[in-house]
C-alpha cells in the first residue's frame, strides 16, 4: 500500500544490514532533493512495515531516508506492509540485490549472518535464498562464523583456568605385590585376576567440531573456484602470440581449451579430500581404530559412496 508518512514516524534503529553507510551516495541523493526539500520523482518510495499510528520500521531505503532528513524533506512516500521490526529485518537482508546502490561482499556477509542469527535452525539454502546470495557464500560465511565462535569459546575456557592445574598428580598405580616362585623368580601378582582397562571411545563430535570441519570444506571450495578462474586465464594466455612453448610443452588441449594439468590435478585433489559428512560408523562417538575414517569422525564423499546404504543414511 502506497502512503505518505512523516519522517518522524519511520524508525531505522537496528535495521541497517549494510556494513556501513556510503557517505558519497547520500550526498548525491541530497542534491536530487534540491532547495525545496521535496521528494524527487526519480527516487523510489521507501519500504516500511507497520501500521497507524506507528512506528513504521524501515526495510529498504536507509540512504534515501538519511538524505531526505538532511535535505529537510518531512513527507516521504512509502510502500507500507503489515508487520513489525522482525518482518522489516527479514525484508532488509534481501534488499538492494537488484536495485539501488550495489551491495559489497561485506554487505552480503552481514545479511547472511543477520538471517542466521534470526533463525539458526534455517537451512543454508533457505538463508541464501532469503538474502539473495549464492549458497556457497552463505555456507562459507556461516561456517566461518561458527569457527570463530568456537575459537573464542576455547580461548575463554583457557583463560578462565578451567583446565586441570599443572602439577596435579595422577591416581597412583596399585602397590606391587611380589611373590617368589618355586624357581626363585619374583612376580608381581597385584593385577592377577583383574581385567585390563578398556579403551573408551572419544566423545561424539559436537556442532562446534562440525563447524570447524565444514569451514575447511568451504575454504577448499573457495580455492577450487580460484583455480578454475586461473584455468580460464591460462587459456586466454595460451592463445596469445609468444605462448607457443607453453602450449606445446606444458598445457593440455581439451577440445578447444588449453588447461594446465597441474592446476587440474590440484582441483581434483581438493574436491576428492574435502570433508563431506560424518563417518557413518562414528556418528555416536569417535571410535579409536575406525578403519573407514581413521578416527577422524568425518569422511570424504567417495568414502561415503562405498558404504552400505544403511550406513549412508545414518551419516546424514
């Protein structure tokens, strides 16, 4: 619903998803208002959520709102939607994807983290769709955020002195019970009849551990993308004069494209050894001596494909 609102009715507190306000863009918008302070016809209306008598929460148009206030414009055209602060924030994470000042990479990451904090249980794919970013960017951003949180948590535990004090003695071994055998040999019989202590499995991997693992996987994906871009640049170079020796001695021609075998092998290695899922035989606890994952607790995609279907279902 289109409606004209007073600037005093619109609240933007806690609704700026961008990393920072672009001062030059605000100045350019102020010039559009001119001396009369009337909203220019070239600018689209603000997007707000709320109802009379207000407040109305700004979902799209932070730069326009700031420019209007600086230009002395008091009556602002708005596209009004029913809802509150949370609805406006959900709209804001996907704003400016196709219009207005282009979002920076940091703007996109902040949008993803805002959406994740609003609903940590939402899937990465859905967060990417709501923020209108690629799924790889959303996955990498969330994994990096979880890994940072894990490092801070561990650092805080170490500084709080929660670890066992140095110098604390281990429990003493049982005193030896020496018996002299008939042939004169001495034997410690203290442990006779007692079972050997069993090796306990390590605790199951936590969400924090998984975040660290998948942060590494996301980093591998990012490197693979860089290497693929490098292959495109290598092909462009190989087609230029002066690259005859490079073409004939190092590059491999695949169809009409020149490729570096070394770069191609690096891509294959990263994709093959990337963490893919939890080990189906260690989903409850990391088992010492696991022959599949070598007690890592996670496996690659190719290793998972070799497991029985029941095991693959357990690892999901």
